[in-house]
């Protein structure tokens, strides 16, 4: 009788886990790539939270395991986090978030773009110097 109860609860938990597994797969976290007509590829990135619970037990006066009741449930929350943007072999991350509130937050958000601009500027100056020496 004890094994029968465990089997019923185990079956219930297994069914709940299988349903959650169907809902949450890798495509929910890293989405399918989207290619625009101008050659830009966008890949959505999401955060997935999930939880589940299940349980069961005998009820009534019968001790033969005939009056078993159980239930299970789960929930999934998917939040978009960012997009990977791939253009001309360069990959960038575009966060999907609340805009920065403080000056420090703004500077941190601007840092990658500033570095790219500085690198392009230095490359341009280097190319100009090379042209002058020729």
C-alpha cells in the first residue's frame, strides 16, 4: 500500500514536471534569430522563472488506497532581457530595461559606444599618419 501511494504521488509529480518542461525550453531563453532585409540579425534573450508543486494523500476511512486525491500545478514567467544585434560581423547587446536613472548609470550604458568611437577615431588618425609618410 505504501508503494502504491508513492507511485501515485510520483506519477503526479512526473506529469507536472513534463508539462513545465514543455513550456520552458531553450527557445524560451534564447529565441529564434530574426533577420531583417538589411542584413541585421536580432536574437531575443529572456529570463525564465518557473516553479511547481504537487502532492497527494489518502482521504476518507478506506485504507486500501482507493480514496487517493492529489494535485499539481506550476507557473512560468518569461521576461525579455535583451537582444543580441549582429551586423557586419559585429555583435552588440541591446538591453530591454528601464532607462538609467543616475549619471553613473548613463555613463556605464554609454561606455561601449564611446570605446567604439574612440577606436574608430584612433584608427582614422593612424591611417592619416600612414598616408602622410608615404
